[in-house]
């Protein structure tokens, strides 16, 4: 081998760099262990300990020191499935951005196009492009984007803006740029909010041009609080309010009008104190007076006063909102009240007439105008701080700019003179509505008070300082993983890695003897390089990523197997050890097969990386890195050891006394049995397709259809059917509950309100889940049931949500990923082998494998003891199967090409049979390595990836079969008679 010294130099340098990079991870883990030991079970104490040593030197290398903060930033980052925390994908509402850019245009074509774009949005299509398509279809050339009542408004005119003379295509370019600027603005706002929140190593990134932003918060635990922080638009407004005596006549009239439509005649009963005045002035609980059928008044829990129109149950707000939106109800407002805006406060707790605590919301009527604009917006706030009011309750103080200070003085002066109230509204929720009792307030200082806790005031000050989002940010996908579940995943991953590594090493030594030891040393170095690269570039390690690393154990020895088997053939042909090694490492020896096989791996891995998200991207990344490091160590590092043996003892045989004659002189007619294999495979394919499309279908996970899933741990074993029925009754829609591993752990799936986005909906689902399961948790509060904390053993250990819009994208990406992988491999093989028949044989085998795996999942998902869902993990498994199926097929095809070019005697079928038989040892050994590591992961890798591993396990077994009995027979049957004749004539003359 040439340049051996240079390879040694780079290998040693690479190893030293990898050890250096990994040292930060070891030190960081040691410091965390010390912090845990110091704090016991107190997570706050642990966090304070780590904060206290943030700038303390914890690693001294002699020539330089590193603080804990520096070490922490250089360690291998663990994904949320290992570290615990929260992952969300936020969708910035492009619809809101467009409305803002148009100054809330009332143009009917514009608004219909917005509605059409929303209704017709498809997977992998951006909202903006659908809007442009809808606008073109609706306008029919009569309306332009650059019309003055749409985008050529005052705010968009000027340099770089919309000119009224612009064509639609020109205006589209400007609008796209403005939308991108809005997304960038949202990204910066969210980044500032997260930075001030104080989470360690947060990750936030824009996802292409989709308007989506990925946020990962490792170690975050307070689910509802974080979702509120991320999703809150922070639109602060100051409104003047109506007093109860000013709006009371309308409420009474509305109540009477609603009786005609909401109360059946047969239900009418005598009304006690049925007068508005009595209702509004009675100091007792309104239950005493609402004896009759009053659609509006019956819902009042307690009377209000001042700006508060009454206290209502949160569950009734939707009904009352619907009442006030009716045209026949709105018309009852006085002439100067037609623009009144009815809003609610945040929930609070009061005591009813029986001194019981009840949760209520307050109803307010804001003084609106034709533009639905507040008296003053929150854009004037220059600084906000969390503080305490005069009563010692948490509050938020604000400082306004000079313009805001003047407006605030006018507004408070008017409220003082009219004895009115000013509502402080954040994201359409009233936080407080104080009166002004001491005259106009000068200087621009103000305070927001209400039923806050300290955490809420900190978050509110945070979002006000960070600024408001340019549009609503809806959480369309989220995953919450508890730290205890993350630790279990790490333990499972470590166990499967160690067991898999040992089994591969044992087999290599058993089968190849001393050469197997060389392969194992190369494998060990390969793992060091792989982790070193991940640490150097800051890549994130996930549970599927660990699966990718374990798979690398199988692929790492794949090249060694191909080289060793070729060397054994050369030795049997009478060559010396040095000649056999040189030939096996040559292009016409093993290198061509290795390159062809690994190119197919790289292609499928790259497609998986492009189309995958989150942990699947991590799986693809480790797979791709593993391919590169495996090739280097297998081809160059193992060669160094082999060359040293040749120069010394020269006793390598690439086998042991037991395995010496395995698969030698093996002559099986694979082509002769093709009729039987065709029939068998056809039956399997037909049965699979019938099951998929007509009988069982596939168990589509929330990734494909949208929904919410919860991994819930109970205090003792439960009946999944009973829990499913209870939850279905509570949610009013079917809820699926399946046992996950043990009988005391369930995977709960619901599609309840999945098409509705917003923090309030997420919290509602959490509360319904807790309320329905509360009887199973007599000693667990809502916060402990939902939120994560160290050492959590019961309650929600993991939760995820996939919105309807993103599920369509995931499904579309999955289809394209599988089809794209097959198309790319088809083209590569056609270019490499220069005949389309090779590509057809390979793709026929791959299609067979994919349908076979899908069929197994369709037939078995209802009764298997583990989950067999169609999700992103399953697609990753399918793509991996495609890559490995190609591996076996390419080895056989390369040997066929070699024999055709060479002097092999016999018919074309004889050449093909000889090619399969002479490569059978390589094919089976390669597949056996994969099966060993996959079985290890299936048994020890943890419940969450068992279905994912099972798909690959079945795929590798079926892929080996199809390489031998489908790919080559299809090649034989599609090669033309003329080509066969030419090949046979050439070999007769040789």
C-alpha cells in the first residue's frame, strides 16, 4: 500500500483530535454527576450548583484551561429523546402577515384568495404560493396585487415597496421579500424570548422558506408555560371600556332576544327577579335569581361591577361569543356602541355564595371603532420589568417612549374625568382594567396587575421586551420528553451498542481468525472517529442516531468481509498472501463492489437527511458519517495491520479451521428455481396489497394523519380498553389507548381538535386528559402529571403533537423520499453497469422488499406486542432497507460483470449462477452482521424504537432473499436473446 506513512500520520492525528473533542463530553458528564450527588433529588439546588461553577476552570490541559461553560458548549449535544425537554415547530401565519402588509384590506378578491389558500393548502406547498395561485384564479385580470386598496398602500409604497404600476409578477417578488422579512423578524423575537428564558443550549432555526421555526429546549420541564411563551403574539393594547350601567340595556335586550331561539316553548318556567336591574345590582350569587330560562343571564356565576359585566365559567365563553356575533344580537347595541368589542379576562378563582372555589373569567366590553383599533398600542413600550405592586402581588411595570407617554397622559386624563376604566389587553385577553383616581398619569410609566404568579410576570416582561411577533405563531408540531425517559433511552442505547459491538467482534474472530482481530481494531477506531466528528461539529445525538451508530457496527465490517472473501478466493487460486491481498484491495478485486454498495448507502442516507426531520435527520447523519469513517478504517487501517503481518509471520489465512471450507465449491442452481420464487413472491405481494388496500390497511401514526400522543405511566397496571373508553367519553371523540411495554404504561392517541392551533387548545387537551385519568392518580396534581421533572415515574413521560398541516407535508415528503431513493438508485446502477436490465432487477427486488415489509405491518399490527405504526421512523427504516438490499444485489451484479468481462465458460445462466454461488459467503456474512446488530437493538434498544428496528430486521432478511431470488432472475429474464448470444459466443471462443 502506497503512502502508508501518510495514512498512519492522519490516523494518529485524527485519533488525537477525536480524543481531545470527546474529553469535553467526559468532563461535562462528570461535573453533572457531581452536581447531582451534591443536590440529591433537588433539581433547583443542582441548577444553582452548576450556575455557580459556570466560570470555574474544570479542565486543565497544561497549555490551556476550560471553564465549565466552555466545556458544556463543546460536549456532544444530546437530542431531546435522550436529554429530555421540549421540541416544537412553530408556523408563522403567512395569512396574518399578508393581512398586515395590506393594512387589513377589505378587497373581496384579496380576502377570498386568503380563504381559498387556507382551504386548498396541500402537502409541501407554501401558503404564499397557494395565495398567489388563488388570487390569479379569482381576479381573472380585473384586480391586481398592486391595487391601492391591497398592497400599494401607504405603508408599502416607496423605495423597495409596491408601485401601483407593478404587474402581479413584479409585486409577487416584493411581497415574497416582505414575508421573508417578517419571518426573520419572528425568528429574532423568538430567539430573544428564549435567550431570556434561561434554557441551557437552546436550538432555534428556520426551516427553509415554509414560515416554520424549529425550537428545541433541552431540559425544559414546564410544558404549558413554555408553549405560552413561544406561542404568545405579545400584542399589547390599551382600550377604554364600557361600564356595566352603559352596556346593561343591551345585555337585557340580548337575553330576551335569545329566548326566542334558544328556549323551547315547552321549557318555559316562571322567572324569579327577571329584570336586568335586579340581576345587575343583587350582591348575592346570581344562582338565586336565575330561576328561569335566560340563555345569557343563566350563565352568569357572579355579578360584575365597574368594567366587569359578569363572571362566567370558562366553558361557556365559546357559546357567549357566538351569541354576540349574531347579526340580530349586534343590532341591539346602541348607535354609539355598534363597534363594541367583547373580550374575556384570563381565568381566575373566586368563592361562590357557598364559599367554594370556582374558576371564572370576567367579561368586558371595549370601546371599539370602525378600524377595530385600540386607543393605544403596546409598540410604545420601551422597557418592561417584573415587579410587585403595592399589595406585594406580582406585577409588570412598563416605561413608554415620549409619544406613548403623551398618549397615555391623554388617555388616563379622559378616564379620570369620565370616571372610566382602561383595559390592558395582551393577545386579546384582559389582564387588568384599572380606573384612574388621581388625575392624568404623566411620564409614561404604568403597571400591569392581575392574578399573576412570579413566573408569569417574568415571562410577560420577557415577551414585552423581546417585542411582538409580526403574526401569530401556532405550534403545529411538538414533542415533550421527560428526563427519566431520556435516561432510560440512554441506558437502552448503551446496552444495545455494547452487546452489538461484542457480538460483531466475536463473529469476526470466529469466522476470519487473526484477520477478524484486525477488523475489530479498525472497528474500534471507527467508533472513536465517528464520535469525534460528532463532537467536533456539534452534531446532536438522538436515540435513532444511536441506532444509526449501532448499524454502523454492521456496515463497518462489511467492507472487511468483501475484501477478506476476495482474498480467500485469490489464495485458493494459488496466489501468494501478498499477491492475494494486493488483488483483493484492487479496483477489479473488492474495491469496485465496495464503492458501488456504499454509493447506494450514501444516496439513500442523503435522501433521508434531506426529507427527514428531528431524530430521523440524526439517524441519517450518523449513518452517513459512519459510512465515511467505516470506509477509511476498513480499507486503510485494517490494511496496515495486514501488511505488518505479511512483512512478519505472513500466516494470515482469512479463516479458521472451522470456517475454512464454508461455502466453498457451493453449486446451487438459483435460476432453475426462479419459477417457484416468482410464485412465492407473487403470492406474498398480492396478499400484502390486498391487506394494505382492502382489509387491514396500515396503522398510520400521527406523523401521517395528525393528532396527539401521550406516553403515560400509571401507578399500577391498567386495562387499556377501559382507559380508552373513559377517555373517548371525556373527549367526545374516539381515543386510542395501547399498552406500551408493561401493563402500567399506555400510549394514548387522540385527534381531538387537531385542526385547531393555539396554546389554549393544547392546555385544554392536557386538562381533559388529567381530569379523565385523575382517579388513577389520587396523589398527583395536574402540574406533576403534565410537566417534566427529574425522577418522574408516573404521569405523562412523553407527549407529541403533529398538526394537520404538517402531517400532510410529512406524508408527501415520505412518498417522495421512497420514490426518489428508488429513482436515484435506478439511474446510478444504469450508469455504473451500462445496462438498464441491472437497474430493473435491483428495483424489482427493492419494490418487492418494500411491499413485503408493508404487508407484514398491515397483517400484524393489530396483535403484535409492540407498535407497528407508519411514521417517520418507519420511512427511515424503509429507506435503510432499500440501501442494504442494494448492497447485497450490487455484490452479485459486480461478480456477474466481472465474469462476463473475464473468461468464464458456460451459458449466461451458468455465469449468473456461478456469480451468486461465489459471492454467497459475502452476501450471507454481510446480512448476518446486520441481523446480529438489529436483533440486539430489537431486544435491548428500548420500546420506543422497537417497531422501527423490526421493519429493518424484516427488510434485511427479505432483502437478502430478493437479491438472490428476485434481482438476478429478473436480470436473466430481461436481458435480450442477442445479448445473451453475444456473451456466450465470446466465452466459447475464449
